[in-house]
């Protein structure tokens, strides 16, 4: 039997990560696992390093980016998620999201990582790479990639209530 005590869903607030979060919720419910929801916010200072002659304190800008991410996470994770799944929301700052996701998974003893994928192909994948692919290659545990649009495997919560009745 596979035991899942900690499930991590990495989100970027796009449609694919919404789908991944639905899978994470359902798997956490089924296995009685704790749900960890992680967003990796970009590092504003590191991004600005290449701009010649640009000198300013970016601390307040970075704080705004992180505060905005926390608000979005709070909106994505419900009070019920917190009660029934002991859901935890985490914001990490980095310009290498895959590395941050894998690092968090190691630190938090995650048993399963769930990430959404946009299913880019061809040139877009070549130039942009894939966070999901990097996570799969370097993760310390199994990784479930969820494509959007996805196979109708997980029913929305409202349909589950009707189906159970």
C-alpha cells in the first residue's frame, strides 16, 4: 500500500495549476494527507541585476510581489482545506521555480508532488523549458503532472456532492 502523508501542489495561478490543486485536494482527502500548496515568486532584485545603471531599493517591490502571491494562495485554499486537509500555504522567492519546488519537497518530507503542465511543444518548449519537466527529473519523490485541459478524472466538488447523494 502506498502511504501519502504530505502532498505538495506547486501553483503558478494559471489554469493548469487550478487543475493540479483539484487533484491534490482529492488525493489528500482519499489518503488523509496534509496538503501543501507552494508558489514560487520571482526574485525582483535578481531579475533587475542585468539592467545597467539601475540602482534602487527593490525591497518594497519584492514585498508587494510576495504579499500578492500570499493573497492569491489564501484565495485558492479554502477554510475547509485548512480544516480537513491541514492545508499549508507557502511562498518562496526564487528565479528557479523547479529548484525551489524540489528543495521544499525535500525539506517538508513530501511524498507526492503535483504540478500542472501547459503542454507546450516544439519551439516554445525548447526556448522556455518546462518547470514540470525539471521537477520530474530532480524530485526526491513521485511527481504527478496534470495537463490542462485534462481528462475528466476529478469531478468538481459540487458534482461530487450530487453524485454521492
